[in-house]
């Protein structure tokens, strides 16, 4: 992905105030993370989006992305985030790789 842009969507929070994982909580019938992901996938020049999630919801989110976005799901990588936000950012940057702006 030399010279291309990538994005990291941080969705690995615990949702303590909400009482459950907010990234998969539905608003108007769609998971919260869908709204951010949709915007990023529409951005011209963003070739890859890395979504960081908690380990216990990774498979659910991955299945949803594949179902919802079909061919475009190849532009999305769902990874397990870290314990803290900065750990998730670091994991996302590592997943994007070198040459990504």
C-alpha cells in the first residue's frame, strides 16, 4: 500500500458506562461502528480500514462486515485491540503497515 492512505477505527472499548460493548450496540438497526466505518469506506483515497475490537466480539464484527460490505469487506481488517486506547492505536498502525499515510 505504498503511498496510500489508511484509517484506524477504534472500537475496542469496554463500554463501562453503557454496561456492554457499544461498538456492536444497535442504533437505528445498525451497530454503532457501522456509522464510522461507512464514512471511512466512502473517503476517496482510503484503501484500508483497520477496525480494532475486543477479542470476544471479533468474530461477530468480522461476520457482520463481510455480510454488510461484500466485496468492499476486503478493504477492512478487523483486529483485536489492546488493553488501553494507545495499545489499540499501536496494533492498528502495525496492521496498516509501512507506506501508509
